[in-house]
C-alpha cells in the first residue's frame, strides 16, 4: 500500500518510508491512499483473537511492505502481559448500563501513549532496515512531560536505536522529572534545558535540520528520526484498540445485536487518538458519533461547531495538562480526508493557520464534520466534580483527562437525547499519574505534601491500588543530572552520542 502527503499528492511513500521519515519534507503528513475494509464477518473473527493477533491482522493491512514475521515480532515485543499488567492489554470496564471505559493506561508509564510508543521503536527499526540500510536511528524528543517518558520506555534497549530526551527544567512536574531521570537502558539519555517547552522543541527542530550535524551522524552510520505523534507509526497502533474494544463487547449481551453502532468519547489534545477512531469507522467499525472532549482550551469545540479553527485565544494551564494544546496537528489528516484528498485546499488552510492563526473550512466539509463528530469541553471545576460524582456513584476512580471525557459525554446525552447508544469512553491515564488534582477532587480539599505523599493518600482514601510503575518510582535511582542551555543543545547531542 502507498502513502502520500496531505500537502502534496505527488509525494508518495511506502509504509516503511513513511514511518522512517516521520513527516513529509514539505511539512505535510503521510496518509494511506486507501483504507482496508473490515466486514461484520471480519469482526466476528477478530472477536476470537487475542490483542496481539488483532493488532497484527489490522496493522498488516496497512504495512504491506513488512513481512508477516516482522509484524509478529513487533507485536509480540510490544504488547506483553509483563509490560501491560495482564494479557488484556487494553481492558474494558463496564461503568453503568451500556457505558464502558476503555483503559489505555496499563503500560509502563501509566498513560495511553504507551499503546503506540511501545510498538513504534520496533516498527521504526524494521522500517529503517528496509530504507536506511542498517543505520542506527537516533530519536530526539522535546517533551513537556508524558511523551518523553513513554518514548524512553519504548526505545529502551531496542537494537540499533538511541534516544535523547530534552525537557524544560522548570516546566515538568517533580514526578515526571524523576520518571525521566531514573530511566533505565543503555541507549537512552535525558537532559534538562534552561528554557520552556517551546525552547526545547525549537532546539530539537534546529538540530534535525542542521546539515552539518546530519553529516557527522551519517559518518558514524547514524541518522535522526522522530517519535512524535504525527508519525504514521504512532497513529496506526491506535486504530487497533478501537477494534479490540468493540470486539470485547460484541458478545457481552449489552448490545441489542452484534453489529450495533457505538459512540466513542475521546479526551483530545493533538487529535491523534480521536483520528484513529475516525479511521476505524472509515474501515467499517460500526460507530455512531465520535465525541471530541476538550478542556478549557476549547479550540476544537469551536471548530467542530463553526468550521472556523482559531488559535488566537488565551492558553490555559489546566489539571488535564496533556490536553493543553492550541494546535491539534493531526486534524490536518481529517481535513485531507473530508475534502476528498484536496491537497491544495489543505495547504491553503495550513498556510493560513501559520500566517493568521486561523482558517475556515468549506460548508461541505463542515456538514461532514457535523455528521461524524460532537464537540464539547469541560472546565477544571466541572472536571473535579465529575471525578467525585463518578467515584461516589459508580465506585470508579478516573483521572482528570478521562473525567473531561465523562463530563462531555453527559453534555452530549443532554443535548442530543441519545442515551441508549452503547458508548465507549476512552481513559487515557491512571488517576495516580495526576494524584494531586484527583485527590483534591475526591476529598474536597487540597492537601500539603509532595506528589508521592499524595499518591499514597489517594490510595488510602479510595482503596484503589497504586500501579507498580508508580510505586517503584519512589525508590528508583537518579541516573541523569544533565542540564544545558538551549544554545548548547547541539553540543549536548554530540556528547550524549559520544561523538566529538
Ligand atoms: C496525549 C494525551 C491525550 C491527548 O491525546 P491526543 O492524541 O493528543 O489527542 C489525552 N490524555 C492523556 C493522558 C495524554 O497523555
């Protein structure tokens, strides 16, 4: 199967090229030229499979230049019960009636990014073996917290890869910093920078595009690649769990009939997770509405309602920080699809976003969006009261991001009257990852103490067990103490790679 760029239909790539390069050279995103279809019969067959087999069957339809053995190996290295706590990998929990929670946070870093970042390194090394001839792939990441740790865990000790993560020294939580600085693995390094997240990101982009550095790397048989969320290799594994979730409830008796449609509710930031759900629908998964839930940074809610995307607005720091985003990069892939692969139009909208901060889509694209999506947002106050309400009434403890989704789903039910369609609410993080806000929501008052105290207090108050990776963190030994200025980042890369 071939891929092309959202900004230039004439730029074509194989799946290995798309994954190895991450982004198209003119700034567009790679998308598949066709979407494989899954019939009702196919779903019934997937129902009998385990998670790894479901992943293999779905991903193989997109990665036609990977061999069966390569994909088997990728899937089995990534989705193990040791790493994900059980062989369910992405378990479904019945919340009430016909509402389910799809828990995507049983991986090593307790957040949903593990679902993609555990397999991406294996896809990337297989891809690099095909298109870049045995070179070592060097991954540079700028992170504001979660992605850095998930990428480190994913790439840890993966052959022919090295990973360097830069984070803003004063811009991540103490637990996040400790998570990164205690990272195990022979091929990993972590460096704090004096600056904010934008400085880290700009620094990384400048290194990526610096010809002199690229040549030095090439001389050592290395080349850069990217693990960020616009890489097709991160999006594809996310399609799998929507199929898997649906198959898990097909036979439970909570559905009126086996091919019944479901709603999917996704707490959204960069639009990657919900885009994967849209692709699943396009491939034949019976989905009624895609419900896009945002926090106070409600740029997507406005866009879904009006057709105008406008990032010229205040940025809010919220208790669901992984959704504090004003530019949702993966939306570009949706617009490409809904405009009938009109690369010129997408290019125009993205240019306009860059120069004016906004764009407005055509009325037929907006009509399609209204057909497919519902958009809503929740404030921090609403998020906290939802955490409390869900815990008190259902005995279920959810994190702040998941609570945004629950809150917006309630608004959807009220506004549309659709209370009977079976619904899957996507849960993206363990509540212990955001113990501070979750504890305050459940107990009703802020508490003193450090994050580890709060993790323990939350467990004591709710009776919910602390996930092992968070439990172990407290005792973990700090391995990295590096701090540099943003100007020094290229030098830090050389040092960390042990090249002079
Ligand atoms: C990254 C993240 C999100 C947002 O997902 P997108 O794919 O960027 O929309 C939501 N919740 C958590 C916990 C995350 O880490």
